[in-house]
């Protein structure tokens, strides 16, 4: 009986010791877990300091090069082509005869009318002498004079019809590839060739509405053509007086000399448009900007904690953004590690970028 009591006491002591041990280990694990969890909450980030700098404002947009003048040559009348007087891709002068359409019937009609005019002129001269001596009435003379005027009008009409069989260059320019040959029958819908004036060239592009007040006629810009690093100059000569409602942008047209002929109409161009300078602008890295529903925001490091700040941005450069409102000079702005950041998150800045 005494042995049994002793065994029970020993078992009870062992059970107590095991319970205490388990409780201690559980508490230790929870403490370790809490400590580990606290370490994970600290975000490792990089940052930059908001500084004031002189900002050269400019925008970079894309555009197109257009011919100063461009026309598709189309005949005004139907007929067979009897002569093509241009070489494809050559330069032509204004007024040069480029294409001639058969006008044999009109030329024959013109000769007939010229003979009728000659006869009517002689009749009018005789009747005028008779009228001067009261040999005929004024009504008889007026009838003869009307015949003469009618003959002259018919000649002018025929000459106008003959001119429609001639296609002449409307301006100095370069003619493109022809779509017809001598002997082809053409009508008013036949496209014969295009003629373009490529010196100077028009440069067409669009800029956002917010920059419209900063652009004026005679402002200069630089542009490059895709596949060519050479820089070209142009000057604004026309601005569309309305905003495109679909893109909220302004249509602008500039003029550029093209004496070398290296820039072809229809080319894609990249345009760099200077908009002046801004003194003492607060600039931060563009990586720090986070788009939100109603604008942009950044995270600021204050007292080792993340703090949100909504900002209003201005001009952009290749790597920096102008901040108009929302932060101050000297603020430490988080530039990386911002994914998943929330206000109040503890921060550890591992590097500060310039």
C-alpha cells in the first residue's frame, strides 16, 4: 500500500513537470513568433530627398511629316492619252505640261469656229459702214454684231474644252510614279500620278491641352526622323483653334526646310518641344509616383514610418518629376519597395538615391 502511494506521488510529480515544460515551450514559441512577425513588418526601401533644381521644361511627342502641297493628278475630261511629258520621280515647274489627252475633234471644231468668226467680222465691218450712212437699220446691224459675238464666245468655249485635255503642274514640286501609259484611256476618276512639294515640309503633331497656353506661333522645335539621328529645326506657323474632344489635345502644325530632301512626306517624326525654364522646382524620382483614382501619391519617410502624401505633378524629364504641391523641399521620398506599403509601416532605408 505504501509502495502504491509512493508510485502515485512520483507519477503526479512527473505529470506536473511535463505540464510546466509544455507551457514554457508554448510561451517561448509564441514570443519568438511575435518577435519574428514584428521583424517582417519592417519594410526595406530606398529613397530620395526632394530637392529644388532648375527645370528645363520640354515635352516629347510624336508626329508626321507632310508635303507642303500635294495633289493627285486627275484628268478633267475623258479620252486617250497622246503624250506623257514627265519622268517619274523628277522635279517639275509650275505650269509645265505633264499629260496631253487626244483633242483632235476639238481642234477641228476650233478651226471651224475661227472661220465663222472671220466671216462674222467681215460682215460686221460692212454693216457698220452701211449703218453710218443710214443704209440699214440699227436692228439689222445689231443682229450681225450678235453673230460675231456668238462666234467669239463659241471659240472661248472650245478653247476651254481643249485646256481640259492638258494636265499641267499646279506648283513646283516632285512628281511620283505614274499609273498610266501613253495610249491609255482615262476618265475623271483615273489617278495618273501624285505631285508633291517637299521643300518646305509641314510637321503635324498634337500636344496635351494643359500645354496649350505655353505654345505660340513662331516657336521653334527640334525633330528627328525614325531611323536617322540627324536633328532638324521647324517653326510653328499654325495652331488649331479648338481642342480635340476625343483626346483633349491641340493640333499644331510647324514648317521645316527640307533642301536636302532627306525627310520624306509621311515619315514618323519624334518632336522635342521646349517650353521654357522653371526656377527652384521641387524634383523627385519618377519611380516614386504611384497612380491612384484621383491623381498621384507618394510615400514619405517620417520618424521611421511610411506616410502617404497626395501630390500634384508638373513637367517630367527622363528620370524626374516636378512636384507642384503635396511635399516640401527636404522630404525623404520612398522610391522602391513601395509595393504593399501602407501608412504607418515601419521603414528601414537601405540607400538614398540622388
